[in-house]
C-alpha cells in the first residue's frame, strides 16, 4: 500500500479499494489516449456512502479524487495523478421509471437508461450519438445530441440530483432546493461535487423513425439547409457530417430524421442518398455498443485528440471552411467533422457556455492519430488550439471535453459571467480543492 493511502484499512467501505498495477494502469488512461496519469488507488463503490467515505478520507489528507464513468474524456480530464479514482461504473442501476422521469445511478450508461425506459414507451429527450457514455459524465459536461434543437442539453432535462460534495457530504439538489449547488454541478466539470444519482426527464418514444441522408456540395449549403430545417421545425433530429471522400476532398452529408410524419428534408441543392424507416432503438444505437464502436476504428486507433466548439451562426461557415482547408493529415485517416445548429433559446444550463446567438452551431472534429506517432498528435493538438482560437475570435466557446489545454486565465475567460458563481461554489462545496483536478481549472 502506498504511504499516501495509509489508514485506508480503517475505512468503512462496502465496496473495494484496489491498488494493483493492472487496475491503476487502466484508470490512468482515458479514451483520448494522450495523457497518462496513474492513480494511487481505485475505489469501486457499492453506494453513495462509500463515495462520501472516500472523499472525506481524501479531503482530510489533501488527496485528489476523480470520479470516472466510462473514461471517455479525451485529454486526461477524468484522470488524477497519484490520487484516488472512483470507478462510477460500479453504480449503474436504474431505480425507477415513471411517466415523465427516471431515477438512475450516475454510473449507468444512457444505453442502460434507454433499455429500461423503452419498454414503457419512454425515452430521454436528448441522447448522445454514442449511447455507452455515463449519465454522470455527460451531465458534468452538458450532453448534446441531434435533438438538442428541440430539447436543449441533457443537463436541461435534469429534475434533481443526489451528490457527494468535496467535503464528503451527501446532498440532494434541484432548481427548488439547494439551487446554487444544482447550478454548480450541471455542466460544472465535477468541480464541486460528484453526481451519484440523477432524476432525468422522459418523453414519449417513437416506435419507428424515418431517416434520410442528403448530400450537399459544400459546408455552406449543408449549414444553410440545417438551419432551415431547425428553424422551420421540419425534423426531429438534425446533424451534419463532413467526411473524407478518399481523394483529398470532403463529402457534406445531412442526417435528417423524422419521429412522426414523413418530413420534406430536401432543402436547397441537396441530393437524397438514402431513405429508410427503422426502429427508434436501431436509430439511436446505430453506432453500436462500445466494443462494436471501437472495432469500427480499425485497430482501435489511438490517440484521439477530439475537439468541439460552439460558433455563432453567422460565423460558422468561415470557421468550418478554415478547418476543411487544412491538411487532412491533421484529422487522420478516419477523421471527420460534425456540425449542426442549436437555437440558443433551447439551452438553459448556466455553466454550459455557448455563444449568445439566436442560432449557434456545434462544430466537432474527430481526429485519430496512429499509435506512437507523437508528431501527428502534436500537429492535431495545435490544430485544435487554432480551431478554438478561430471560434473564440468570433464569440465562440469550447465544449471542455476537448483536447485543448487552458490556463487559469483561459478558464476564467471560458466561464465569463459565470466564473464568480463557480469559484464561489468551489469554495463552499470543495474547500480543500480535491475534486476535478484533471481539468486544471483551479
């Protein structure tokens, strides 16, 4: 046992504390595969009391703690060097499904939630494209998907939370109770508390959907078509995907889905490539489970320095075209871009930082480097910084799962008028600063 962990034998844990090399090595890397931060131990809790117990232990000794769901951060955000990782996947139950809401553990994946709600004809209103992300993980960021133009972020659809603060207190919070804590936790990057359970909103689920893939000649046409579909409310799900054409250029495709009546999705000079009717589950699960998803990345290519920014609608074409004009080597052989509009009015989470624009766009790049190609990783990280700088120059913001490193001034600029709220909440709920160190905010 490492000297740092002396006294753990006195902990009243129902779960397990592990410090074997294999467990620590696995917990020392994330999905991005760029940063390696080896913890001193990993806790597999049985309940929220275990989490509170280990956080109090850490706080008393000044040991940093990181809550890890599925480890899908891209630049070490869920890692902690020499501290304690709490493996939230050990808490993965769906406790209740009722008309309008579900009560779920933070370590549950959205796939687990959906499998419990669909038999009741219900679904979370917003799902990420990949279902095997943890509830707690996406709620700490925001959680955006192709229905966000209708329903906002996943954080906008949370009714209540149970959390363990950085002081080791178990508390519940909502918009009506402990509202300051509620605001500080949702999209708060784990700075003030660890989410242990969430009550999330549900809406009626369609049984089948109508899905179309429409091709456009360029990003400008693609973005204009998406804006029209969203503003006219002609589709339930809208995302634009820009992929390599195999000849050094790009294909600009729209994925437009109707959950009810068959919508007319051909806008402008688009050409329908594919039309299909499929079950709702098959649609939301089109990337497959985690193993299927990773096997689709050839040899599970890693590192993955991904990046997402939010850009004002009037400036999105220039920002997207600037990224497309760069060498394709900066995204790797599997690389691609995702771009789609979200009305600002659909979002209400204070700490989800987005441009103050009537219709802004999410713009993401999925970069894949070959293993051990340090030069490619360096180039891709520089391209991410440039992408963020271009977005920031026009009033854009960062989605902070990204492989972009910010210093203290950068974080203060990112949070803008919410900086003082977060800083104050950090002081109250995590006074020793043991939580969320992977982001490097405080």
